[in-house]
C-alpha cells in the first residue's frame, strides 16, 4: 500500500467512475483499476461494487477511504510544514474566491504578487461560499476570499476591506432623474438577484429589506448565475441590481445601457475577508498575499486596518 493507491481510491469514491478517476489522476484506466484490485486483494476486502452502469463504495470501503483522506491530509501537512521551514513565501498557495469577487480582484493583484514574491505560485479556484468552506476543511485549498462572516471551529478570518454596493439600473429608468436613491426607492423597484447559493443575492435582499425572493410575476423567472449576465439583463431593461464596487472595472460600464450609482446608505457594503485553517503552517505566505491585496485596492473600496 502506498500514498498513490490511497489517492486512487479517494478519487474513485469522489467520481464514482473509474475512467474519470483515471483521467483526474493522469493514469490509464487499466493502471488505476489494476492497482485498486491489488489493494483489495492485499487487504482482503472489496472497496467498490462495480457494475456496467455504476460504481458504489462498500460499507468497509467508506471507512477505509475516510482513513485514507486523513493519511493524505497528514502527508500534505508534513510537506507544507517542511516547505514553511525552508521558505514560507515559496511554493504553491491554493486560494479560493467567490465568483462575484475573483474576476475583479485577481487582475489587480496577480502581477504585483508575481513581482513582489516571484517564488510564490498562486493556485486559484472560483466557487461559491459553501463549496469553498468545505474544501477548506478538507485541506483542498489553503485559504478562501469570502464576503460573508465565518464562525466555524478550526477556521480563522481576517477582514481585508469593505466594498460598497452601487446601484445599477437601465438608462431609461425613473432612477435616472433622482439625485439620491433612498431605501424606499429600492423597496419600490424591480430588483434582479443572482441565483440561489450566491451570497451577493442574500446581501442585496438584506440591503433592500426583501424578506424573501419574488415567487410570481416576470421577475421571479429571471435568475442569473453570474454577475455579468445579471448586468446584461439590467442593460436590456429588465430591472435593477446591486453591484459590488470592484465590479465597476468590468466591461459592462461602457456602452451597455447601464447606469451605476453609489448608494449613500450606511449598511450598503460587504466585508471581504481571507479565511484559513488555524493550523495552516504557512501563515506568513497568507499575510504576504493579503498585503499585496491591501496595497493594490482602488479607491472605490476601503481597506480595514487590523
């Protein structure tokens, strides 16, 4: 038994497919299947029930795979600790970020990060908050950039900046002639929201004092999976939406039929934090990464001093 075998069975358990698992492990399917068969013979048990249509993990397989994950985690912890001892600012740093932040923040910091810390290799993934937290607990990423408070055992967060929300509305809208936009104005307009699972949707509902999503009518069927799609709907005249300040650098701000206006409301902002495991050994690398972010923020957001 070796670590490679453990990675094989973990990947098969995740994909429920030997071909997909082999592709993810960069080996041929016969190689992966043969190694798992040898492991089963060595242990004297069956890890997977195989049919032509499915692959299911056996009861004893579930227990062994859980221990295999722990073994892989401990191995990676040893590697990370050794790397941190050598040079905490060298090697890969696996960062996850939410989709409403990553496309707008990363272009600001990638080149400055490379210039300041050329030995630090950023490995970026973009997923929604719940997925990032799960991957953080599973040691699949080292830290996550989130815009919602996190209070979970084993995790620590450091607030980086406050990001105001701007109102985006069609050019042909009664908002156009208003000098300021009040809370009542927001409550009395059609508000487009991202699809379920995006923290931005919940934040927009809180700011606009929406207790629940609209369930009927034309607006109930308009759900976008990305901020860019949502803004295209605004430009087409379907309604208004709230946009985080960093997104003002997007292409939609030019010739898209969308007007962007800052909201003069005390609670119209979100806090962006970096969240990481308390036991992560290369916290100096996270500090260096966070400092690059703080040093390259535009004046549309407000850095938080810790």
